[in-house]
C-alpha cells in the first residue's frame, strides 16, 4: 500500500514534463527502422512527425517551429522549453496493412531539470484515413521518474532498452543504482513488456474487464513499471463510475463513483457510499466480486473512512468528497499475492 500512496503523489509530479538533470549516456537509439509495408505507396506523403508536432502546438502560439527537424519551442511566460519528435521505427504492429510508428518525444526545459523536461516513447497505432487509433506511452526519463531508459533500439518487432533506477528517486549511491533489460512488443491490441507476460500472475487473466457492462474500455501499459493497465467507465443517469487496474502479481485497482445530489448531510453521504459499494459488488467482473463483497460487508459495520482496513491479503480504504452538487467516492483496493512487490522497482524487475 506504501507503493500506492507514493504513486498518487509521484504521478502528479510526473505529469509535469521533465527529464533527468544528470543526463544518461548518449543513447544508442538514433537508428530509425523502416520496414517495407503493403500500404507504403499510399502513405508515402503522410508525415506522422508533422502531425504530432501540430498536435503539440494545438492552440498555443509557439516561439518557433521547425518542420525540418520536427522541433517546436514555447516562450511559456519566460519558462521556455522546446519539444522534438524523432521516429524510432515504422512497422505494421497489428497486421492490418496500415503503417504504425514508434516515436520518441523529447521536451527540454530551462536548467535541464524543471517541470517541462522529460522524454517518452510513444507507440502510435494508426487507423484508416491517417487517424491515430491507439497511443501507448512509456516514460523514458524525468527529473523524479522511477526509472531512466537508455540504449533504446528496435529490431524484428521488439523495442529493447535498459532501465536504470533514477538516483533522485532512490536513496542510494550512484554506483549502487540497479538496472535491468526490457523488451517491448505489440501483441493482441496492446503494448507489453515481455517479462510481464511470462513472470506476472495477472498476465494469466486474459481479456481483463472490470465493469459489467462498461461504457468505455481502454488497455495500455503502465509508464513506470510496464504492467498492463485497464481503464473503464460506466455511465448512467445521475451516476458515473470509473476504474483503473494495474499490477504484476499484486492486483491494484482504484474505483471512483460520482453522484449528483442535493442533500449533503452525513446520513445521505453514508447511504450513497453504501449504494456505491453495492453497485461495485453486483456490476463488476466475477473475478472481482468476491473481494468487493468482502469490502461491502466490512462497511456495513464500519464507518466509511480514509483509514486503511485489512482483511487477510486484501487492503482497502475510501475517500469521499463533495463539490458543487457532486458527491465523489474513491475506493483503493489492493490484493497482495506477492509481498516482495510493494515498490516500483520490485514490480519492474518482477521480483519473487
């Protein structure tokens, strides 16, 4: 659970774009791999880097834009930064006859370590008419990222890299920082780090679903520990629910529920909290229903609280918040199957 709480604050920092101040060794990923594809002739005039650069600009007014080198700079109220796109590979990852891409996005801010400095690898899966169908992002580096990726290369359908612990996030001497080799593939509609498929128990849960039914369903990869992530939404009149699922051996899932209400007294909040838990116990995947029923039964006799509760290997707590006629509940649930995987590096290395 320490990892969950750390992640809540760490992800807020990582959303700010940043890259390691102490730059890693020069990357070996300058090579762009271009495979011959069946639709190459029809797409020869399509420039994915220009598309991404224009998307980066959006409605902003850039200080300078260079389509030759795919770089754009922003004044940003005196805190200037620049963004550069680089193509790592072209390939048809999902075998639909349409070119897909692996792209590196690099943002450089002032002093090399501010909020606008980071880099990431993006898998761009294209659909018809040059529309982006899927986008999967892997953090390459940031000032306070858990890991820093280096030695990125692509060959025969696999993106390979070395991950090293970021000295800013791990309290240890630089010469004691650990590293591990990674290998990413696109398979069955998602990007996977191959050791997840072979060494994580949650990988055995195929076709993961949360709500039954769901309004929206999205699969991707965790930016920091490279496990599969599932995000879903359920929407009905006066109520919206969302869920985020991740983990290697230990299941981590966050549920949120939003109710439109007029009464905000303690009794009404308690009734809505019980209603939220009842919804989860009845309208989620059967894989989850048993644990959610345990949580529901616990709160029949205990007040909904932000204090962590634990029953066996199941731990959970609930936040509640009310704002402008909307009552929000946030249930954080962890099912621990491997006590050695409570921190990001332990999950990244699939420690047993």
